[in-house]
């Protein structure tokens, strides 16, 4: 087990961090289309690492790492959970001094309008105003569509490694310890992207430990839903929806810092911690708790 885990982690980290280094040396800025392309490749490398090692080194069937049809209707909650997290993070964000609720989506205007000419900015404000209450529904619909398709495909690149291969390797440690270990390593794996402005563009250095904490907190809920459904596909859909909805709450606030507001800020930490406690309480009352199901995953 240790040999497989070490081999997979070394290959995954080496390829991903090399990609980030090459992008940095090439002078590529982690914004816009470049961020999408580099980020997509970065996310697919973990799955590629497991595929190569399973196929050519370990001679292990690829389906061993969580490739199963979800076996529990709780998968619907796995898809809804990221939206609960986004809304909860918005609510907690508004508790911090200086952060204001902007019903006209000033947060999105500030974010997108920074690089727009004046006439384009005016046109965007007019469009937002004309759509009114329909705009949140449109954004919600787009996030569901993207989250369950293209985002889920990219997310599978990560989850096949973290909640497929690695969770299987660490299952004997139970829900809490395996989530802590995987979450820490997963957060550290993001470091080169964070340093280039991903998630915490205002604070790229402080963003590295922030990302480690966030990934560790998120690891508990991901492990919960994957174990309950016995499928890594659940993690891919959860992760895909999360990536599509993470900025949802930020659209309606202004005067926010990336360390405080939103899903990946301190507000998100608080919301995620509370939601994890709820999952722990639900699991404690369950007839089939996560720790018992991990042995079957």
C-alpha cells in the first residue's frame, strides 16, 4: 500500500508542479483563457497518474478506484450541498464589518467591469437590470449544466486520484483521519496555482495555507458522500457543481477580501465547519456510518 501511495503521489506532484513551473517560466498569467487551459490540464493529471501506474506498473483494474454506479439516493444531496455551502458562505460573509449586500450584483459588476471600456460596462449594467429576478435563475441553471458536464469531467481528473485511489488506500484510517490526510495533501497540491493567483489573487502567499485548510474541511464532506454512494462519480459531480457555484455568493456583495468572503474565504471555512458538524451528527444516527462503509468502498 505504501509503495503504491508513494509512487502515485510522486508522479502526480511531479507532473503537476512541473506544468505550473513551465507556465510560470513561459510568462503565462493565470487569468482568463490561460487559467482555464492550464487549470484543466492540471486537474486531469492526477487521473492520468493513476491510469498510467495502474495499467503499466501495478497491473490493477482501473475500476478498482471507485468506478461504480452511485448506490444511494443521497447523491442528490451531494449535488445540492455546494449550493448550500455557497448560500451559507454568503450569509456568513455579511456578518463581517464592511461587507455589504448588493442586490444589483455590484460584486459581479466590479469583478467583470474592471477590464471593460465604459460603454461595455454601461451595457452590462443595463442587461443585469433588465433581467432582474431572472438572472439568478439563469446563473443557477448554467452552473448546474456546467457542473454536471464539463466541470464534472475536469473534476473527475482530480477525484479519481483523491477520493478514488487515495481514499481507498487510506480507508483503514477511518473518516476523520483519512479526510485530514487527504485534505492536507490535496491542499498542498494546489500550491503552485495559488501562488500564481488562483482563488486568492489578492493574497497568493497567504492563500497557500488558506487553501490547505479549505481542502481539509472540504475533504470531510466529499468523503462522506463518496462513501455513502460507494462511487467516485459522486465526488466528480459534487466537485463540478462546487467549481461552478463557488463564486455565486460573491456576486451579491462588495468591499470583500478573498481571505474573508466567499466559499474559499474565512466565511466559507465557518460555513463548511458547521455543515461538516451536521454531517457528523447525521452519520452518528445512521445505521450504516461512514467508518463501516469505508471498508466496503
